[in-house]
């Protein structure tokens, strides 16, 4: 019995240590105050250079792009300002992920063109740390820091962002119809699907004109008046089930006022649904998430062939 109790205690202790280690993976940066961080990229073929400057005195992110043959380098343009709280998250995360402890140089001599980068960290005491790369980088560190830079600056600067970090995801869709009595066709090429209003991971777009969105692509529609169509929505390979809250599909008349609004489907998580749709309509389906994010997609069934 004592051995069993001891084993349980040991397992609990190991679990606690693992959990604490996970919770404390982001450590507080207590080093010399950083006043500015500059990350520069250059393309060897063409010489396009982009400077990204994060000023921790002014709490601002600025950038500028230019070419090595430009007679005069343009001035930096402030693109975003941030709070002290956002700065602290950035500092602690970059410190924990190893960005402040890079090697001086990363080089891959097996690539002829490609590009390079330069990271300069300026400290309050007047010193700085410089790291450079030529067709090589600390991939793991840059990838971990990619979201941190994006959250602070609002643009993709370095590393590889996770899928759908910037743009909201979509469930799969297709249109089904009977081309003949014995031939069922499934395709997503009958209409152009476009994203409308959305709020996703600190990005948002509001007040989109759904009539104009569909007017611009109505020549891409290939609906006929005498055929029965279905919209098929399904969630195969969809990775956001845990965050998902609801799906709503609405139908409108094809006009600038979007008259005769009708909700034709509303539900929580689905595997697959088939919805009858009519020609010369505008459809909007919305994915809502538990954290308040949402995204709307629209298409029309404009009938080119009567």
C-alpha cells in the first residue's frame, strides 16, 4: 500500500512539474532596457530592402522599403503604436524564445542568390547586439517569434506564421446539381466565393458591400434557371472545432438593398449539410467562434443563362 501511495505521489509531482514548466515557459525579461529593435531584410536579386524598426521609447513600429539603386532612401513611416503592456508581452516572449541570444552570424554558402537579414538590438546603456544571416536563420527561434512580432506590429515580419493566423479559415463548400437523370455533379466552380466582414485574431474588416462584391464577379457565375442546385458545406479537414460556435446561412434577393432576408440554416457544429439554393440570389454564410471572432463568406447565384 505504501508503495502504491508513493507511486501516486511521484506521478502527481511529475505532472505538477511538467504543468508548472509549461505555465512558466514565458519568463520575464530583466536585462538592460532595450530602446530599439531593427530587423532588415534584403533580396539579393534586385536588392529590395525593407527596414522594420520597433521604437520602445516612442512605442511605435515603423517600416520602409527601398532598392539599393534608389538615389534617395525614403523615410520611415509609422505604421502602428502599441501599449506598455503589449511591449512587455513582446519583450518577455522574445527573450524566452531566444531572440536576444542569437549567434552573430548564420550563413548558408550553398545558395547563390536568395536573401539576407540583419537584427540590431539597441540598449539603454548605448551598447547593441547585432546578428546577421545570409540564406540561413535560426528557424526555430524566428518561427516562435513570428506571432509575437505580428501581434505587436500588425504585419508579418519574420519566421513562418501558423496557418490561418492572419486570415480566418473556411469550411469546405461545393455546389451539387443533376446534369442529367443519372449524373450528379459536384463542383465549386459555379460561383466565385468571396470573404466579407470578419474579425479574426486582431484583424477585422467591416462594412463590406455584399452587392458590389457579387456584382464584380457575377460574370464568373454559371447557373441556369431550370436546374435544381444545392449548397454543400462540410467540415472534413477542419481544425477549429474546439473554437467553433455556430454556422448561419442567409439568403437575399439580388439587389443593392439585399431585400427579403431569409435565414435558411442555423446550427452548431456540423459534419455536412445540403441546402437548396435558388438562382438570382445572394448568399452569406457566417462562422462564429466562442471568443467573439467571426467570418462571413458570400456568393451569388446570378443566372447568366435563362
